């Protein structure tokens, strides 16, 4: 009886196995394991570059917008930055992860992503490489390698003077041989990546015009040297100045007089200038001029 039950149990397992095989292998089309969808792989980065600004190294590169086949990426998760210290006998190691949606640790300007490295020692050689990565963990090709041997940037310029004028600020400093200069204006409590001067200055002076009167502006003047094919910009000297309005308003237009009883009503067209405080009225009699109002008038009419 036990042998018969054993045979029956064996037959049930064989039948169950056969049903499972039919379910796995049945159906129409090609049989086999399902093929996963192709994961998008970001295109490569080919313009990784570096520049020394404000005494630290800034790295920049263009963010890839398409995958390796030319299809536009639907999502961009971020980048992995690799760093190598050649003088330390180390190979490339992960140095920093950039997650775009976090909006921190980087900035974007002129279509390029920019980060900085301030942990560098004089005489050591450093190399960098960047590779994009998607949210699904697909890595793109590694970028070109950027290498630099760190040197000490030039000292800040000395004897920087500043003077506020009418809608402008004038800066000057002591010039040193073989150095150029950049001037930065503070914006929203930080100094921007790019100076207000269009090109490095060879003369020790800069006139920043087109400013708003009655406002204080802060500046930083930095020295710039050319070494080993790189621009080495050091930390700057900070100064501040307020603009002063020294230009008088234009004369009022359409001045008219009209007799009103024993008096004279004087009217005129209000000035379009935004900084006009008011108007003063003078009566000229016998060649002598007398001011009639004590405080500047805020309206465009006066009854004498």
C-alpha cells in the first residue's frame, strides 16, 4: 500500500512539473527569457577645463543633453567627479557626486556646470575626470582628463583706493610687473563668477559707470598672472563706495504766468527726472532775484 502511494505521489510531481514547463514555455512568439529595455546612457563630456579664480580651482564642463545614440535624455540625475593626485601616487578615485535636483554644490553659467576645489597643495599635480550618471545608475563615458600642477596664486593688489561719483565708482591701485587685474562687484551678497571688466586690465584703474545714485557698491580687485598656460587669479582686496548725484536737474519747461486778482499764478510742466526733489520760485524785480518759497515745492504751480 505504501509503495502504491509513493508511485502516485511521484506521478503527481511529474504532472505538476509538466504543467509548469508548459506555462513557462507556452504562448506565441519566440520563447526564452524576457529582454530588459535599453537603459539610456548619457553622451560623453569632451570639454572639461579648469581655471584659477579667487585663489581656488574652478572646474567647468558642458552638460550632455542627449544619450550616446543622439536621443534627448528624459532625465539627468547628475555626475560623478573623479580626482587623482599624481604626486601622491594615487589613481583616479571618486571625489564628488553632483545631484542636479539638489541645486547645491555647483552653479551653471553660460551653459556650463561649474564646481570648485580648494583642497590643493603647492607643487602637487592633480587630475580630474567627470562621467555623467542617470537615476537608474547608467554611467556615460568618462570625460577628457584635466591636469594641473598647483602653484600659489598672486597676492591681492595693494593700496586700492575708491571714489564714488555721479552714477559711477572709480577704483585705482598699485600696479606690479607681469600682472593683470580683474574687478568684481558684489551682487546679492556674493561675488559673481565673472568680473565687471570685459577683459583683464593691464592698467591699475577701473571706472564702473552706469550705476544708481545714492547706493553703496562693494568691490574686490584681484591680481591675475599667466603661469604654465593658465590664468592664476588670487584673492582680492575689498573696498566700498557710495555714488553721489552731482548733476543738477534740467530747467522746467512750459513755464506760464496768469494774473489772479492781486496775485500771479505760475505753472509749469513737471520734470520727468526721477531724482527731482521739488521746485524753487524766484521773483526778479529791478535786477534783483528773491526766493519766494521756504521749502522745495512738490507741485507744479505757485501763487504769488
